C-alpha cells in the first residue's frame, strides 16, 4: 500500500503525524537540504524490502535526479536527528531515496503503544476545528433498508476518525421527513380512510409501493400527492396531525435499528426543521440577483452554464430538497461555524451537491473548500441488481442484522452479546472495507468468513491476542512497560510486526483526510495477517523470548482494538 504522508486539507495548516514523528523528522531534514520551496512527499514503499519510507524529492528538482538523490542522501547521512531513527539510507533509480527505521526506534514505538493504550494514535492536532458530518438520513415512513446502511456506517466512521484527530465533531442525521413522499402517504391514508395510529412502518411503505403501481395506470394521482404536500407545507391541521403520527412511529423504529448498530448521532433535525427558514433563503437569493422566474418556478442559474439550473421553488410554490438543503447550510454555518461540512450521501446525488455548494458560495456564505460530498456507491443484490423502494424489493436492514447474528452463532459464538458483536460487526466491516464510492454486491460468505478480509477474522485475531495475554497473567501491561523490549534479537516475523504497527496513527490520519475508512480497515487486515503469520511460526509463552513477544502481542491487541473501535466494531475478549 503506497501511503502518501504529505497531507493537505483544503489549504488549511498541515499537521504532524505519528507519536515518534518518524516522517516529520525525515521531512524536516530534507527541507534543510533542499529548502522550503519544494513540496516533499514521503510514502511507504509497497514492498517492505525497499524501506519504511521513501521520497521522490530529487525527481522534482530537475537535472540529473540520481546525482541529486545521492547528494541529498549524503547530507542526510550526516544529520544527527535522522541518524537517531534511521538505520540505512539508499538511493534507487530513477532518483528515489529510501529509508529504513532502526530497530531501537521501532521498539520504543511499540513500548509507547502500551503506554498510550486506548489513546495510541489519538491526536490533538484538530483542536480548534469543527466539522459537521451529515449522514444516515433515512426517510420517514419507510423501512430502514440496506440502502441506508452505507451512509450510516461510513458516516459514523468519519465522525469517529475526526474525533480521533481531535476535531470538534457534530454529527447530524438529516432525516427525510418532508417532501413529495408525504403527499403520497397523506393521499393514501386519507383517500382510503386509514387511521395513521394503526399503521406500522411496513404498512406505510406498502402504501407508498402501492401508490407507485397505481400511477402507472393513472399518472394524475401525482397531482393529488402534490396537492396534499402543498397542504402540509401550508400547515393544514389534518395533514400535520397525520405527518406527526407517522414521523413519531418511524423514529421509534429507527431508534431500535441504531441501537442494534451501536450508532449514536448527535443531532436529528430533519428536513422539516428548516421549513420556516426557507422563505428567508429564497428572499436572499432574489435580493442578491441569483434567482429568477422560469415557467412559473424560481430557479438558480450557474455562471457559464457550469451546471443545469436548480429549482429553488416549484411552480406550485412548494419547495424541494434543494431549498431545504440551502436552509440547512445557512443554519449549520450560523450555529456551529464549521471549518468543514461533509455530506455522506449516495453518488447519485453528485449533481445536487455540486449545485448546492456552488449556490452557497454564490450567496457569499462559504467557500467551496468548506464542503465535501463523500459519495457512496450502491448495495446490489447477488444478481447485481439495484434494490428499489418503489418496486417494493428492498431488503430490510434489521432482517440482515438478525441473519448475521444467527450466522455468528453458527460460527460458534454461543453468548448472545458475542454473536451480536460478531454478526453486526461483520455487516459493518464488509461495508467499510470497500472504498466508499464503489458498488457492493451483497455476499454472506465473504462477510462472515473466518479467513480473509472480514470482521470475524479481525475479531478472532484480537481475541487470540487477549487469550495469550491472559494466560501470561498480563491483565494490565505495567510489568511489560517497566521492563521494555530486551536484547532485540528480533526474527523476521517479529520485525514485520514492528514495521507495521507504528503506522497506525498515519493510516488513521490518511483515512480521515481522504474520508476513506476502507484505508484503515485494510491496514487492520494486513496487521492481522502479519500477526497470525508470526503466531503460527513462533511460540510466545514458555520461551526465552516470552517477554519481548508479549509486548508485541499487547501492542497488536491495542492497535486492533483502537482501529476497530474507530470503525464502530466491537472486540470481544473471547469468541
């Protein structure tokens, strides 16, 4: 895995990384040689035989890159700060400089992992910065399906990553509790004489599916739905009463799902919260000359036709989610003054967010750099087909979670709490191990595999570490910390662990900086593979190397627990 360590964040201050600051020490030394005007990239070579870090700075200087690399390498060899942590420096064609970290420096980092414990990797570099993460956002009156899982799980991981970075994080569940779908539901309930109090969420969704089937023969029904939504926006008492009942019943169902997922979101204002703010937003857009009438609607046009016009107000004078999202931005900027607002929403909404962010900039509220749309792909059926609410073929998320828990019991998780941790963890990790923008084909076998890139495999590795430590009587690590690594006659498998575990703070930082929890997930998988290779080849207890190996086992267990915790996945002591 090539891990670029030159981290930039929309023009904001670059921050240091790692507890021993290996990368920063090397980069500072390189700056002392080449000057501050050259961008310095430091990365982990894909092949460990090529070193722990490498830089291509000589390639950027022009001229003979091999000669320049040799010159830079020679000066770094004489730098005492570099020599404290670097054992070897080599030049490789066409001008790369490779660095190997010393065993002593790696050993000190392993000891520091034990000292820091659950705080290992945590950074205060984000202190003073605020981020708002908009995620989950399920629709009221509809089942919580697997389609909502990606935003919920990825969004929560981003929240956790930025908290780990020291940012002040505001998670906001922008519930879909307003819009045309409520016109549909109101029409169905009222025209069919149904009591809203008697409806389950399943029945509410069935009414929505039924309506969509009926419109295929009678498209005019959409006019009825639009009429009822207009009444809802205008405050019609009957419409508002039904809407409140439907919303409250759905939220109770959502709370149950979030509890099962072990997800807690700070705020849940929902689209309806912003209805009173929308007239002000529309008025401001008009006063600033950004909105004009077109065929009875009010639209926003973009300079040079960069994007298609966005509808600010429909011809029937009702609003849409573009209007509500603008009001949401204005509210968030005023309430939290964030440095960054992140939307974890499906990739099919890409144009909407481009229009939205550009409009906010045109209104003078914030620069484009303040907004990020983290686009997630779709969950697809095993046949590669998209699930659809309108067609009634969605998969209920609680059905998936309960099936995962059942399968975890079949794997041997006898206790209910362990089966829940393994089953729910498997579902969450399967999602998070994929790059957010990719589509995912639902696959039970990969999800629940005890071998391979899965949560059960990582949880099993953690439990194996804890079992060894408990057998050795290491309930806490004070003895290991006070004595440290000794003699350092380290074999190849132990060295592979030392050269991997120190990267955790860097990986967590990159995962946050790129909004890609999969980077962390895949690092934890690689670490687990290296540990299990070590464990299969070398005894830990009852050997002359027991003390040193227990430190390695403890360090791996801490990194796995911290990393899986960021991903929202439990780590049972026993499976």
